[in-house]
C-alpha cells in the first residue's frame, strides 16, 4: 500500500504511519512536542484574528472550495483512509462523500446562523428598546480526533470551527494523521490562511499542553472515556465538547421486517471492523423470533469476507492494530470463560479479527456493559418490550439505539424510553446523517456534534440593545 508522503511543519522528528493490514509504511509526519506549545499558540493567536475578520461569504467560499477539492481527489482520499486506518475501500469512499457533505453543510452554516432579532418589547418596561444578538467566535479551539473516521470526524471539527470564525489547534490520532493533513491542505488550497489551522501530531504530553493552554477557549474531543476524564481534569475553565463512545442496543420485535432487520444488524455490527461508536453491540430479539433471527444472523455473518481492505469484495478489514485485535480476543475469551456461548467467529490473524457472535453473555462481562469497539456482537432474547428497554438502558454509554418493528406504538414507546442521543426506527443503530445533532446520554458525551450544533458550541452570543427612549 502507498499513499502521499505528508509532513506537518514543526521539527524534523518523524512519526512513521504503517498499514494496519500488512504493516507496510504508508507515510510520515513530523512529531510536535509539548515544549513547542508557545510557538504553536503564537501562530494560532494570529490565526484567530484572521479567522474572526474573514467575512462570512469568504468562510463559506473556502469551505465550498475545499469540498470541491476533496470531491475531485476522492480516490486519493479514499485510498489514504484504507492505507492508514484499515477501512475497506468501499467504506472509505463513503467516508469521503460524507466529508464533502460535512464541508458543504458547514459552508451553509457560515451564511445562515448569524443570530436573531430580539423582541425586547415582550418584557414590560422594554417597549422602547430593540436589538439583536449575533454569534461570535470563541477564539482558539483545540480539536483532538481519533483513528476511526480519520477524515470525516476531522471535518466535523474543522468545518464548524471555520464557519464560526475560530482558529484550531488540531491534534489528529498518531495512527491516522494523513487524512487529516490532506484535508487541511485542501482547505488551505481553497484559500484558508495557513495560521487558522495548526496541525500538531504527538503524544500524551502534547495533548495535555494543547488542552491546558489558557488561550484555548474550547476543547472538542472524540475518543475514549478515560482520556475524556483526563482532559476534563486538565482543561481548566473552558468549554468542553466530548463524544466518548457508546454501547448501542438494537431491539428486534416479532412483527419486524425480518430480512431488513437481519441485514441492517449485520451491517451495523461489523461496519469498519466494528470500530464504530454507534455500531450494534447488543442485539435484543423478542423470544418468539429469537432462534430464527439468530440462525439467519449467523448465516449472514459467516458470508462476510475478511481480508485486504483494498479489495473491492472485502467486507471486514483489519482492526487498527494487532494490539487492538489481541485485546478483543482476550475480552471474548473472558466472556466465554464466564459462560457466554460462541456462535461464530473469534479467529484472529494478526490485526484481522473475524466477525464474532455471542449469546448468553453474562451482564457482568465488560463486553456487555462497556464499549467493545470491535467486530463482536451479542444476542439476547426478551419477552416484552419493557424488558428490552430495561436491558437497553443498562449501559452507561448511550449514543445511539435502534428498534425494528411495524407497530407504531412500540416504536414511539422505545423512542421515548430508551436513554440515548438517537433512536433509529427500522434502521441500523449506526445510521448517521451529518446534519443530525449527535451526542450521547449519561456518560457517553458532553456537548453536541453535528454541523449546526457544533457550530453553536463553537460560537458565543453577543447582544446589541438600542434604547430609543
């Protein structure tokens, strides 16, 4: 596998990026150290002033231009995702299209979400006043992104930040920085002043420095719960927006469209080798349908082809690293030792981990109550919808959930009672449209994502009031 060799302009110490599939060298970036934070901030402060003063039409034009560049180079962007993240080529192409859409949505947000007229005369004594509020940039935002969706999740940070007139210190995953730097280059080629986005690739100490800096007014983070807790302890007085993972339950009722439910659940469980925070993890099936669903689900899972992600017919590529696959293997072994029954899969070849299905998994197992983030899914029967909702709500991480049913009352009951940021009805839990509000309930998230909602997180209102009295 090969990809363009990209460099972040800091010092000359390189980080080598290797393919999760075969270990081949994909490219290099230069590492940034925590000791460089003052230099990074000096440039980004200048970038914040430039960004604030860009007219909205110019912000929108830059974002639209970057979308066109990504679209025109979609094959290069997709191959880079495959090479550094291990997504299949089919999945990578879809991520590129989502990135294009995210940038276009951000361009629209720059033009339309500028504030509102305030009805001051709605309050007695203010009849002689009139005015409005505007949405103003926060200033400098630190954005920290993970290896999953290494292009589109970066776009979800950069697009709204630019639309709102901010500057960004971007720290992409050390495992997948090439897609991020490609996107930044596209934005600069479209006319974005260089200092508005500063890319810094490095380790934990760098992350702490970027989070703790007093000049940073917001940290936008997507990643693990433990890291999120560490960021909250380090950040000090600034805004935090965090997406910390999920453990998606899917409820399958007796009256569902059976074939659609099976197909959607298989896709939802094993897309991107299960490295998907809204992927189906616990599939709860009504008892009368359970055996039929289980058998069909296992049959469909066994047909999935795991292998080289550049092959058009590969369904499941590698996990991000051999270590990640080994951790998954150990967690499944732990669940089996505790009484879970293996129905298929649980084979590992390096970083490739075969799609795995379990049943009778004890609810005390970490696979049941934590985010698995791997191609592993658990099936469990239930009798009544209330029982399924109770089971669905057991996890502390709750981004998305889903229900398959043709009964409108059951669909609405599940939508009302399941504790999740989104409930998909007759669709996979991992369905997401980039304009949707996105964020979890309970400990899964803090703040909102989705272009409009991220834009509003990344801006602040300023009221202007005129007294005519």
